[in-house]
């Protein structure tokens, strides 16, 4: 299967993230207003995020960083660092505390099928923007503390553009084609189809199957751990001044 590359060093303020190819045997690796005091609802991360986004805060309070850390694989210091990066990205075009697709593309450095797919995955409520909680939850899958399951799920979702729960041949073909294009390469349609067919055959997926389900995908990741081995970012945390 194709390669999904993201310059997440600019999106997360860390090192480059690469979702490696999925090579079968013989296939070459190619934000609502804050809650009213009258209602006093539980301060969920989602409500907190909306409040933070609308105020376009430049700094995150320590208690809020700790709250977000409890919902992700990051430490409070890492949450604070990611919060700073998030607001830099969200002010590229419109300083509204939210990241739109164009801002996301500019932060990454280019536009491609994979970048648009990643934006779609992060934008959980499908409102066309990414709020801080969505951003943080997505980046959590790239944390060095994230589980193999978390990384595998994110990678699977990148390929499964339809959200059907099955990766189809057309989705693999589209991802592979986009990967080759990003590298300045191309294949004849027949050659592309052949690569896709070999991928499915090597995984035991028949023509009658709906496609690659998550279980099959997970088993393949176990066979080829390099698929997610580089799905890790290092968040640059500011050193605290010593007294």
C-alpha cells in the first residue's frame, strides 16, 4: 500500500512523522459559548476547549494543561507546548482560535490527498475547522506513549476514506497514487492496479470481500511493525528556568 507522509513537525511542533508503507510480501515499499453559571455543567474537555478557542488564549493555565493531559498521552508541559503551536497555526489566516483547512495545509507546507485526509480525521464534528481538543486528541496518537492500537487505528482511518470500516481497493489505489505523486512519480493504470491486487492477495482478501477490516489491518501491522514505527513525534518542551 502507499506511503502516508506528514510534516507533522510543523503541525505538532515536533519531529517529522511518517506512516510507513504497508508492504505485502513482494510489494516494494513505495469551538459554543462557555457554560452559564446557572446550569453549572461538568467542565468537560470539549466545553473547556470551546471556551479557550473563542478567547484565543495565548497561554494555557496549569490546571487546564493538567486536565487535557489526563485525556491524552501527553504530559502537562507537552500539552502547553502543543497549545502554543496550535494557536500559531490557527492565526495563519484568521485569528479565530480555530484551524481551517487552508491553515492546516500551510502549516504542513503543501497540499495533498493525505493532508486533506488527515484534516478530515482530526475534524471530528465535521464543521470544517479543528478546535484545540480535536487537535490534541489526534496528536495524542503520535505520542511516544500512545499504544500500538491507537497508532494502528489512526493509520487505518487515513486509508478508510469512506468511513465504512473496510479499506477498499479504490481507497488503496487512491492513496498509492497520491503517495507516488508526492514523490514526483507515476505508474500506468495497469501497473497501479497490479500493485493493489497483489496487496489484497497477500492479505488473503478475495474479490467477494468488502475490503480490509481493522482486524486484518492490525494483523498486518504486527507482521510489518515499520508501518507505524515512525508514527511518533517529539514535542519540544521549554526548559523551566532554575532558581
